[in-house]
C-alpha cells in the first residue's frame, strides 16, 4: 500500500507540474453553442447527479481532482494526496487560486463544501458517495485531512466529483442567492440562465490551468432529436448530443459537419422489481427474461452497431469489470422452458415502463424489449413516460415491475453501477439479496487492490447467476459537430468547453 501511495503521489505531482507548464492561448475568442436534450435541473452543483446538469456545472466549478479525456485522475484544486493509513488521507491544495468573485480558495472552502454535501438538511444526492467521510480537518490554509469512518478505496474517485464552493460568498447570499448566481473557480463564469431556453457562461481569464480558448459558451436544451439536427445543419448550434445512428451518414456527407464518438461510461439495462410479491421473485423467471431479450439485435438493428452487449451492468473500461463473464445469450426456447418450470407456461402480466428523450434511442429500445417479452408469452402493460415522470417514480420506489434505465458515471469504477442497483435500500435499487449486500459492503472497504477486484468479480458473477436485472449494452456516444469546432468525445459524457477550440 505504501508503494502504491508513493506512485500516486509522484504521478499527481508530475501531472501538476505538467499542467502548469502547458502553454495557454493568449486570449479567449468566439462563441460556441451546445445543444443537450434537456435543461439543467439546478444551478447548485451539489444538488444533482444528472449528466446534462453536471456537464454545465463542471465548466463553472472544479473538484479536488479531475479526469482527462482518457479518464486518468489528475490534479485540479488539489496538487496531490497521500494515504496516511486506511482511514486518513492528507490533501495538499493548490495555492493562488481564486473564486470568480475574488474570494481566495483554501482549506476552509474544501471543508465547507464536503460538509455541505454531507449535511442531511440539504439532502444532496451526492452524499451517498462520501458518506464514509467522518471529518474534514484543516491542517493549515492549504492542507486538509480527510478521515473516514471505515476504509474507503473510492475516496480519490469521489474527490473528482464534489464541486468546491466559496464559503464566504455562500454565507453572504444564502442558498437561494447562490442558486440564482453560482460562483466557482472553473474555466467559465456564470452569466445568465433562462430556463428551458439557454444558459450562458464566459471565459475566466484567470483560470489556474490557463485562459480558455473559447470566450463564450451557450448551452441550449433541445429535447427533439430532429430539431437538434436541424439546428446543427443550419449553423444555429455547433455541437449536439445523442445523434441517432442513422443520422451519422448525414453528418459524414455534409461538407461542414462531422460525427464524434466514444465508448460511453453509460450503460442501459432493465430493472427487475423483486422487492414486491410477484413472478419476478423467482430466479427462473428472471433468467427466462434474460434469455428472452436479444441484446445483439438491439445493438445491430436500433443502434446500428453503436453499442456493446454486456453480461454485467458495468462498462468495460471501469475498474473491476469482469471480462470473462458470459451473457445469457438469446434463447427464446430456453426462456419458455424456464417460465413453464416456474409455473408460468402461459406467461404472466407485467407493467413495463421506458423513458423518452433521455437516452440514445430509448423509446425504440424499450419497444424492442417489449416485443421480445411478448414473443415468449409475457403480457405487457407497456408505457413510455416523459423523463421527469419516469425518474420521479423510480426514486420514490413507485416504479413499474420492469423499467428501462440508463446509468453513467465519471468515477470509472464498477461500484458506481453495482452498488446503487443491487444493494438493498439504495435509491434506485429494486433488488435485495443478503449475500450480495455483504459482498457489496465488503468491496467498499477493501483497500487491497487485488482482493477488491476479486470481490467485484464475485458480485458480478453472483448477480448474473441470480439474474438480478437484464443488462443490455454499453452505449457508444455520438455527437454532431460543426467543422469549426475541435472536440474530442469523452467516455464520461462531459462537455468541458475548456478542452475545445474554435478553428
């Protein structure tokens, strides 16, 4: 462990020196307009976990650590960190950084931000990620010590996800004032937000990693795919998300447009509700449902190859992914046999819901899964819901018996996918098993890397054996861009304008 910690320290220190030595553009220039499918849900970076909001927030805010386009952890507001022992971490902070209002960044800001997320009165959806943090103590102005209640190997990952806020400004304006005019240390400074119309940020010339190349960024919510494409083709926007696969050729054949892709950290799967009485409590039924769904057909026919079928609910590039686990495969005859063995030779009725507009081709994927279920005798009450309604029901434990759900994470660890979906009582978990719970808890406190990988493999193997849910595929993200934009797609779906340039 000491050797590993030393290597982490050296890597972070080297990266910090490298980042500081990079030549930055002399001045920002130009405006970029980016269209996402939905608007941000809040201007408070601690009060949301959804990707469209995070994409905007991390242009204005920084965390202690950051990830590059290859998902390597690098310094941000922290220059380095060391693990003192299993429970204590020392973080050395970057000096000379100021918030957008001129307030200095220091250890007090880190302590305030982490304690705010952990404060139960705020009900931050990010609190579960750092709930093992027992205290954040100020050692000096630029050193903090984080103490956890138990060993927590995921702390460095979480240090890339918690935005740092200015405590003095927050005390002056309060929660409502901060949410109206957020202030961070990020590459871009908040200018205005007209809900469901646009959010505008402008370059921070004093950004500690260098002056951004682009002067102004406008984020527009455009829910309809066809409208996003039309706006891109007309030149009204420069970059759009969730391009349908069949539109890639349109982009490639246009002289001033292009497509950018990346294997995503987002996965799609079917939630199976077993916490209520019903057929899905029988493992044979859940296995039958897995055999009934043709993952490869969905990837080939709907996504046109822009997807990777999965055997476990985690993306391939994440730490702890089990590469040798084989999926059920498509076998409708075996599905019917298992249903008969479980006492349902004529199938049964199930309520199945899918969202519309949130994920790439989500409506079409939901319809395809519904068709596969009906083909083996499952009678479905199938509905496609607006995203706000769908996710509200999900989090209130009022979701349907089966639900099409997507999950992405910038933490690049399979725990981010397994724990929330399989651990009893988690906000989006509709499954419960004592053996899995014990393994999930053990993996979250195991500091030995090899032992932790073994635990994560066993969790994936056991959840596969139990057919706890139906993994579908890892998404390949598709973006549409105008040729005036230099843009590299990231696996975590982040749209960081600081990484872009205008040609």
